C-alpha cells in the first residue's frame, strides 16, 4: 500500500467515526510526530521541579523501582 492509499484509508476512517477518545489519541500521536526534533523549552516550574528532584537524590531521598513496586503490591493487598 502506498502512502497516498494509506492516507486516504485513514481519512475515510476518521470521517466515519465519532469516537472522541480515538480522535484525541490520533491527534496526540500526529502532534507528537510533528514535533520530533524540536527542542522543548522548560517552563520555570518544570526547571524548579527538576532541580527539586536532583536535590532529593543528593540528599538520599529516593527509593528504587523495586521498592516502589513492593509498596504498591502491599497497598493493593489492603
């Protein structure tokens, strides 16, 4: 199937659906793909959150992925 044929097939399927969740997902995927290669400029809040996280790591305030999974398992058993 050529790119043109695939585009036409997808366009027809999009026209025939009223599924908002599907349309939102397709929109997100297309938006994500169109932004590949662009540099994301972090907001001051994002920079602050990253710096807070780095400070927590320096202070030993972290737990492993395995420990998080154990805690979740324990919580789900309750």
